[in-house]
């Protein structure tokens, strides 16, 4: 395959950025999208140019580090993470636009890499439990109703990639925050911090500068792990109950 790549290049958050055009040839349909970028970077290094900076880690669809906007879609045209997107999803001769997540709370580090530590601070504000459950075997001694366990597991699948923020026209982090809140609030071990957790995490989310939710649903559509949209309404009910109780 021969492709034309239009890639966002930017030295840092304060420098102006622009799309740069590159031609790549000999791309196999069996390559992953990141392997295609590796091929481009090898060519750039051989020619003495600066390689394109992009995030990646596990390359197994688990960590969420490989976040890119591809042809205007978070993670690209398939419902998966960028590292699990393969070049068979494109055609010979295609032009592909590759950009970073665009949100005020995700400043550009370089090129396609953005700083997502805002998510870390949201989790730090309340994404923990204080119940002494012991090691893994002892924790199993706490009975958890099946519906609660299912809800917790469903929301624990969130990998914090930020696709929900990138897809949202408002740059909202409501789906991410809701996944973390509902995950722990569904379990008996999470009960002691139930009210403070939702108030603190939503408060931190707002402090980070994410936009407000207008329930367009783009976040759930883009989520590679299928976190459901009703998670947000669940969190909103938790928030209203906690606010009325004053923690």
C-alpha cells in the first residue's frame, strides 16, 4: 500500500503546530497502525529528520496510551484502540489525517503526544477505598451481589485513554469520571467513601478545565471498551444524593 499521511507536528504546548505531509510505501495490510507509524519514523531517521512523537505502551488494547485522532475519529474507523487498528481498514492511495487529542485539559507535549495527567488527578481525588480488605484471597470473603459485581466489572474496563474527551464536542470527561465513580460505588468495599468520592472526583474534573456534558453520546460511541452512556446519569444521581447529604 502507498499512503499519504498528514500528521500534526508541534514542538510543545506553547509552539504553533501544523499538519505535515509524508508519503509512505510498501505498507502491508497486516500491519497495525502503530507499525505503519514505526515504518515512517524509520524512514525519517534514515533521512536525518525528526521522527513523529506518539504515545504507545502495551500495543495490546489494554493500556490506552496509543490515543490518536485518525481522519477525525478517536482511535480511527474501527471500534478499538489505535494499536489494534490494522491497515486493512484503509485502501491503497488513501490520505490519512493523524492528530492528537484536542482538549484544553490535554495540552500537547510534542506532536501527537498529549499530557493526560488530569485523569490521574481525578482518580487521586477519590478513586480509592479505605476498607481493609486484606490481600486478594481475603477480599473474596466480602460477599458482593452478582448485579453489583457485574456493574463494577463493566465500569472497571475503562482504560483511561481519553477517547471520550476527544470525541465530545465540549471536551467533557464525564464518561471517564462516571466509569471510575460507578466502579467503586457499586461495591460494598467502596461504601465508606461513596459520597465524598463522587463530590471530590466531579469537583476535580471541573477544576481540570474539562467541558460540560450535553449528553450528545459521542463519548460512549468512541469508547473502545464500551462504557455505557447511562454511567453518566448514574453518577449524576450519586452526586445529587451526596450533595443533599452534605457528604
